[in-house]
C-alpha cells in the first residue's frame, strides 16, 4: 500500500505528512496529525462537523482527499483562536450558551467565522442559510444564531463601521 | 421555597468546559488514542430477520494485520434477567444478543461479528472476508402487522405477559400494561359529546451528531480500562461486567465528553465487543460507528398507534378518557409504552380513565430511550384529540385544558398525588402571552399543546475537596450533556460562598467517585445537584469546626457567611472573619485535608409540565410547512443556570418539530433501512427553524435545596401536537399520521378538496 | 480500497492519457462532493482517482464577447460570486447555489454535478435551459463540443467514453429581454436532494410576449426532461392565467417520476406543474426587467 507525501500549510504552519489515496482530509487531520478538533459526524458531507477553511472557502474535510491538500492553505478549529485570544465567534458562543454537548461546535465556529470573513452584517436569514450545512441536535440553533449575529456586531464595532 | 439573596444560582456564568469546546480541545469518544491501539469494525446483518446458519471467520483471521475476530461464541451465555434501569427495564440476555447476535439476526444492521486490525482499511477488508450463511425468514416491522396472529414470530420463547390466562403460543406482543381509574363505561354514558380518534407515528432516531465510539484496553489479568462517550460511565461498567462476566472493580470507565445522547446512549453497543476483541488481541481496541451504523444498528424511538376516546360535557369537562397504545419495541421487548401510558393524561384531573398499552417486538433495531420516552407518542394523540374536541365544543383549546387541569392535590390516574406543580401556570402564561393574540395571515395557523414528564431522582455521589489555596474541586459522576457541570459548580459555590470560578467541577471516572446513576430522566441537576450541595454543606460544617479550633471556641458558636467563618454574635468572641482560603491554608495543622463525599438516593424529583404555542404557514400547492413562531412555556422549578435551561427547552422543541414534519425510518420491502444517513433522515437545519422563545415559570420543588426540577425532557412532548394543531388551524386538514411530510399533506389537502367538490 | 491510486495531471492531454490508459476503474475528481461519498459508502470502488483541478483553465470563469466560459471544475462559490453570471443567468447561479450547503458550495462543480448524472442534479436544468454546451476532451487530442443534455444518459450514466472528461462549459450571452430562473422543491429549506426541479429560460419581445423559451424539469425522469410542449405553451404568449394553466399541464404530462423515499409519483407530477408556473413567473419578470 503506497503512501503519498503531501506538503501543505495548516493554521499558518508548514506541515508534511504521508497518507493513502483514500484517506480524507478529515482522516489525515484526526488520525495522522492529531488535530482532533474537527469531528466526524456522518462522512457524507451532510452534517458539517468536519468543516475546515481551505484558501478562504469553508468546506467539509470529509469530502476532500488528504492528497489534495498539496500547496493549499488550511485553517481548522485549532487555528481560529490566536494563542489564548478567542475569536469573537468563540467568545460569543460561550456568552450566549450556544453549545450544549459541544460536538457540532467546532464545525459551526469554523463555518461562522468563514461567514464573517466575507460578510460582517449578515441578516438572521442569511446566517441561518449559511449555517444550514451544520447540523446541531442540542440547541435548536436559536442561541447559535444569536451568538453569530452578536459576534458580527462586535467585529463591526472593532472595524469602526 | 425560593431563596432570595442567591449570589450564583440563577446567574449565567460561562460554563467551565466551554473554552475547551470552542477551541476543539475537548476530548470526545473518538478523540482518544492508546499506544498499540487496533481498529475494530463490526459486521452487520443485511437481513431484517434470518437464522444464522454458520459464520466462517477463517479468511478474516488469515488476513495480515488482523489480530482478533469475535462472534457471539466469544461472549458468555447470559440467562434472561430483568433489571430496572431508570425509565425502562433491561434484560441482560437481550442486551447481550443485541450487541452480538446469537442464533438469529433480528434487524438490518444487527451485529454478527467483529474484527480488530492494525488499520481501519484492513479491518474493513477483514469484515468483508467474514462469510455468514443465513436462512432468511419473513420479517415484520409495522407494529400492528407484528401483532397479527399470523405474523412472523421473532422469539419462540416470548409469551405475552400481563394477560390472563397465560398464553401458550409465542407472540410478538411482549407485554400488556395499563391501569384504570373510576368507571369509564359510566363516564361515557354521562358524556354529552364523545370523540374517538386514531393516530400513528413512525420510528425516529435521537440523531445525536456524535456516533458511538470507545477505546478499550483489556489486560491479561482481567483489569480493563474503557474510554467511551456514554450517558453513564457506571452503566457502561455494570453492563460490561454483566455481559462479559468480569468483576465490577476490574473495570474502570473513563467518561469522554459526549456529543449528544438524548437517551440513545444510555446503553452499550460497542464497549462489550471492544472488550472481547481487546482480550483476544492483547492490545487496546478502538471502535467508532459510522453514521450509517448509528441509524441501522442503534435504537430509535418506537413507532406507534395511539387510539384516543374522550367523553365530555358541553361545558368542557372531560368525564371519561380511554387510551390504547401499541408501541414498537424493536428486536427485543422494552418499549416505553409504560411511561407513554402514565404521561398521556397526567396534566388533567379526570374522574374515569382506562389506559391499555402493548409492547410489541418487530424487526427493526431495539428501541432505546429518546427524551421523555413514550410520552411524545401518546401526547401527540391525546393533545391532538383535545384540539379536535375543543373545536367540536367551540371552546378555546387553552381554556379546555384549564377546565380539566391537574393542580396541587390532584390524584393522578397512574397513582401519585401531585404537590407543588406548575401546570396551570403554564396554561395561564400561554393565554396571556402576546404570541397567543398575534394576528395570522393567509395559509397560517396556530396550535397549542401541553406535555408532562415525571422526572426521576436516583443514586448520585459527589465529592467536594477544598484545595490548599482555598479553591474547591467538585467531583461528580454524570456525563455533561447539556451544561450540568456549570450548575454543579454554581450550587457548590453558592453553598461555600466563594466565587464561581474558584470552584472547578470534574466528571470523575468510575474509580474516582462513588456510584452514580446515569445522565437521563432529567435527573442530574436535581439528584446530583442535591449530592453536590450536601457535600458542600458538609464541607462548610467542617470549615466551621476548623475555625472554631483556630479561635478556640465551640463549633456551635461559628457561622458561615459569604465564604467566611464569623463568630455567631458578640458573645462568641471578637474575631476577624476567617476566609475559606485562610482556613484551607491552615488545614494541615487543624486536622488534615478538608473534603466530603456524599452518596444519596435522591427522592422527591418534581414533575415537569409545559404548554407550547406554535404558528405555521402552509404552502397548499406543495404541502410545505414553515414554522413561523414558537413559544415554549415550562415550569422549571428553579433555573440554576437559566441559559442552559433555555437550551434544553429549545433543543427539545427542535427535535419535536423534526419528529412532526420530516423525520422517519423508511424501510424497503426487504426490511432494510432506506435512509440511513443525514441526507434522507431529515433533522431540522438552521434555516428550518425560527427563534424559539422559552418562557420559564418557577414553581420551586421543595425537595431540592435550590428548588430545581428536571427540565430536559418535557420540551419534546408537546411539539408534535402543537404543529399538527397549527396545521389543522391553517388548512382545516387534520393530520393524524406522523411525519406530516409535504407529499402527505398535499395529498390530504387534495383529497379534502375533492371531498368538498363532491359534496 | 487498499490499491487506490491518485494522480493530479497538469495538462488536459496528460489527464486524457492517464484516464484512457488506466487498467482498472478510473474516476475524475473535481469537487469530490459526490465521489467521496460514494467511495466512503462502498458504492464505488475505483482503482484510480484523477484530480483535474491542477490543469490550467479547469477552474475559472472567463467572460468573452458572446459567451461565458466556465472551467469544468470551478466550484459553486466562484459561480455564485461572479457578477456577470449573476446578472445574466440568475437561474444558473440559483441552481448551482442550491447544491448542498455552504460547505458543498466550496467544492461542488458543474462537471461533477452533470457527470454524477443524478436525475435530481440542481445545476443541470438551468444550464440546459440556457442551451449551454460543454467541451469534452478525449484520446488522440480530440475536443468535441456538445449540448450539455447530451452528457447524462441515465441515473449514474453518461455518454462519455473511456479517456474522456469535461474541460469547460460554454454559456451563450443572453439576448435582450432574456433571462432564467430555477426552482426546486425540497421538504426542508436546505440540504435535501431535489424532489422536483425546474429551470426556465425565456426570451421576450418589447411587449412582454415570449418569443423563445426552454423549460427543463429535473428529478422526474431518468435524466432531465426538456419539455417542448411547455415551451410551446409559452411562445407567442404573455404569462396570463391561460398560459400558466397550459404550462402547468404540459409540465405534468412530461413528468415521468418514480415513487421513492423523497416523493410519490402523484406528488412529483403535481409539483412539476407548480414549479413550472412559479419559475416561469420569475423568469418572465426578470426578462422584462432586462
């Protein structure tokens, strides 16, 4: 069983690994690189718990092969906070109690961060549709949406808009 | 008794495990690795009902990298033995056969063998090399089809219990239960209006986002470590001990963070199998279910038939009520038909009641608890029927409930007499809520429904340790599925009088804290909170003793105020208050470490009641239903951490809405599950839901030190009827079969239109 | 899948040569949003995966004088963000945008959606309604341009031969008063496979009368259905109650759906009519406004 050598950038750091062709990026993150923050909920791209950001676009790491990462720039949940400074989305999730079991939380935070990277003033409806690919079974989404909208407000204020 | 002047309880601090969870550091079941670990994989039956003729594992064993292969032969034979486990009985022989099929497979997805290998790919290949020969048998899934006299029989040794004379022919009807109050025949004679209706539901899954996972290590001397995400590490320990014949003390279960359970993780599937593999291989084994395995191989809620008959006076008083429930138990007996019977009329004070329920096995996965198990089904029927009755009588549906409401002192049909309940308050609050009077537009409708869950107490242990610097560690034994850890720290902080973030809660493993019953039954804030509070109170007693020692006065002369020992009045002496930290610092010289552990069997869990209001908009051309607005009013006793109580309400509502509109198990003609994934098992997504307004009414439970009652399960009980009633209001069409998916609603509307046109 | 291999060719001809010469089953990987699901579930067991995304031109959108050229592996998010496409073909953008979630949009491509050949593919009806063509590369340097509807031949099957793959889509610039719309019905608000899909592209004259139309249904037959009768119901007419009724009836007659876990025959047939009417109304409104 031959492996492929991949060089890529994850959370700003250069990373190298070996993987088999059929290993998804999620498999590589969790089983080869010890980055277990991205979760496997379905392995069919339906739940979003494995969400990562690749070259600025949020996608399911279970729908990407590990070998495809060559030369790209990847951000995972582990790279959302800057050291011990939480991203506003993370802080607001805590303040709004937007998590109960916390399993879908990494995927939601990555997806929400990707939204706020392109739109600092989303409406409730836009936010709900953007996050429709992130399944949550615990919260009913109410506090999640409030947290994201509040984070957007904080980020708008910081940007002086 | 509401306690004023609380400093921590009732506030909304950030949960202590929150940062770990938002940065991806929290460790769930699949996040653990152990050195030398193997990957396990399970072989599952493709047939809904079949005899296992032979299992040939030789090719799998011969595959390089395969270190262990197990079948039912590797598990001890367990006699049929029933133990009460919280909200439903558990037969350990059945549990063993569910984890690994013995002579028969009873559902598509039933485990028949398992392998452990050095990589996931090899394990998958090995599973395919296991050759199982089946004799396929006719199968039956629908509950009434399974009850029919000529139905294929799942268990030749299952005879219906609860009927006289004792049957001699095996049946799929495992049990008949029920109870009566008063005289229904007389009641119906007295009634001025009688309504009789039939409702049906399909099986639905808890659909937690985290698939089951564990990493298990069995040493040659029989000592085992299990890392798993479950709703109870002590349950995992007990069940594994039972199923594998191991001494309980030889198993240590470390609870991972759990990614949702809702009752579906109150039993074991993987851990006993992983133990058997690990024992054989001599290495740790990790097994993680795929999403497909979760749907095919773990227990959904019961599909059901609910027949309701109500007799009432024209003024709205219900004088007679009858209920017939038929619940699917899945492959082995044990549906929650009992609680379904108990909860259906619990919020009403009815003079004459007759309830009968049947527990029926059929060829789908064994049922597992799902949030207020049994109650959502029966309440869907009863609360819909009440709505139909209200329309018949031209009485407002909330008024109808008010007229018949149970109050303090009501003796329920299922036995207990209510004290300190808040049902009427939820109905009042609904009537007065602006939502109830808000205007509706075209194709829009409004529905209301009520719900009840009895909540449990049970065994809990908790320890409170004072650390040398005056911080405190609270150890308890309940996996945190909804933010309970925060509430434990809050209650302890309140008692100790120190800031919340100087109290750190820990969910301990089975070797680190006393026996604790699992997380379920809405019991943790109540029962474990009681244990934590008592442990903290014992610590306070000790702290006062130590202060007395330091001051050389009697302990009776010391009071504890806001985290300080103070002399109880001028007579005790003129001493400066001693902080907890100062006492802690001196603890080595005043008698040693200050800590207390408490084990209790908490009694007096207060029941929960709710009334919900739901607005929908229907697109009559497509049958699509949009939830416009939802208000959920619930008596929560006392909200220790209001945000997490709100969260429980909102989460339960969302699940109920999914159950009402789109969730169902779809089987093909061979009894195979057709929608074993999140694509076609449709749970609500963020864009499906509006904001959900939780209204918390606090009627404190006097049996809990802070007045808490269980809150987690009640919220899932009313939504299905609330949605169905709203759809009836919007369209005039009464939907009595769940889910109310668009094709069904469109077909019903068309049929209704045809009927109108024909008349 | 222990013997799965992976290749990421840098030119079209290299890709063709690898595909044509592959001893076992070779599958093209664009966005992977169907392929990886099928790999994982065991439904597909290829020996070789050929990633086309590193070939220049396979990802990217070019606006030329008379047409748009969309690289076959271009992800949906790029299509949705393209101002020109959004203005000229909101229906195509809608259809592409509806494929799955935001995460799926980061990867899913027109080529993948087309070649996976699900009858319910969301991007296909509007692309076909636009009379788009696609360029197929093949052995011996072959490049052939065919109508998009020539590619899918049945559920999961295409007309592509061994060694062939799609390199780019050509969408003609719309005429004045020409515009499109795509609607689909799903039980939730997102994340479902279309139970019925309908793409409508109309060209109007200055008075608002339809002079050209294409009505395409998805998810109600083994492949998309170009409903000639529905187009005829529109051409020469304004969108009045009569026209809508004839359009509805034509769409229902053309629908040949199955009953499955997503919908019944009766339901899909009725909803075909509903969506045709609603999509046509939007397309007419947009076309008049151009």
